[in-house]
């Protein structure tokens, strides 16, 4: 028996081939890795392990090292989370402007009001009858870089490196970004806290801010013993997960901002994860966050 091929069989075979190709492409796209962030950028190659030490440089060129053992207790380091949804990583804050002391802080309290037994260096070195604070300081631009470690229990441990530039020298963020100057002064603190199941974050700093950049060429020195708390929440945004929070001081330094309450020195810290790999030597170079503004896309 002789089989005769239909004149429509060729086009039909081509059509089937196209459909199979489309199905294969769809399967590949489904099986491909998901985008790392909500802004559509593909996931980048994974970096190596988080740095176990961080090199910090003073304005005099002196280099010091903060190790992981100083940030996270050695007995807990086996519980550090490194999965994609953890907060473990390098985070950088937006540039924020700190205002100078309020006018009322120029009138009260007096230097003699500093509590007895306060941490050495916490009280101003002024005659007892003079005002405790000076209101001649200009506003400053502030930035923070965090090395943040999250444990399987939800505990958080962090190294917070902060920097300050005078607004008198750089009137707006654009000027600061364009010049990218060395910091005027800065320092670091160690922090620990917790991330709850509802993604609320609470952290508090160590007592004492160790100055790593120096002021007036003085080099390394201990600053006012501020205990700073940071309360916020983890959100999804157009730039990936971010931590939107408020920081508050709980010592006499708060009276600079609110003379009647020691708990009202409040400023925002908007942290976003650094997208490139960071080493011990490049940690302190993470200063200027991306220009892209954070737009929240709802809670995680």
C-alpha cells in the first residue's frame, strides 16, 4: 500500500516544532534562578564567607583590626545564618543630616548637672556654672556601615562604623557625592539585639564609641559613652530588603537635642545591603550608598 503525504503536513510539523521550542523556553525560564531583588536585576555570583576581621584606618594612617570574635561570641559563631533570607551581610545607610543643638540646650543643663559617677569623658570639661553644651556647631552629614551577623535564634550582632562630614563644607548631598572627601571624624561601636518573627528589629550599642578617624589630628580616642538603641523593621523595596529604623540615645548627650528628656535624640538609619563583595580591607570603603531612592513594596 502506498502512503501519500498530506500537503498540510509540512506546515503542521513546523507549527508543532515552534510550540515545542516555546514550551522548552518556558520550562527553562521557570527553572532558572529567581531574581535576587525586586528591581529585576539578576542574582550575582555568591561572595565568599563573610569577613572574619575588618581593617579600620585613622586619619593619621594608623590601621586597627576588629575581629569576628569581638563582634560575635566565639561559642555562638556556629549558629550564624548565611542563607539568602538572613540579615547576615554588609549594610550601608543613607546619608542623613544631623541638626545642631537646640537653643534650649545652650541654657540648660549646667556642667555641674552631669551625674556623679558618669563614665570618664562623658561630662563636659567646663566650669560648673557654665552651660554644658555649645551651640556653635554646624549640622553634619552622617553615614553608617554595618557588618551584621544574624544567628539561627534571631539574635543580631554588628560592627557599626560611622562617619561625619561638616555641612558647612558640603552644603548638600550632591556636593558630598561629587567630591567624596575623607571624613572629618568618625568611629565605631559594637551592637547586639534581636530580629523577631514579625521582622521587627531592635539593637543597642556598646557603651563607649571608639573613635577610629580622629578629630583635630588627635588620633584614636574614646568618645562620649553613648548607649544608642535602634528600633525598626525589615521591608522589601525596589532596591531589595532594607531596614528602616530610628536610633535613640539614652544618655545626657540626648539633652543636646531635647533638653527636657534624655531619650529624645532621634534620627533615622535606613540600611540597605551592599550588593558587591566586601573584604576586610574594603569594608571601610563602603561609604556612599546608591543614588536610587528606597521605595517600600510592603512588609516581608
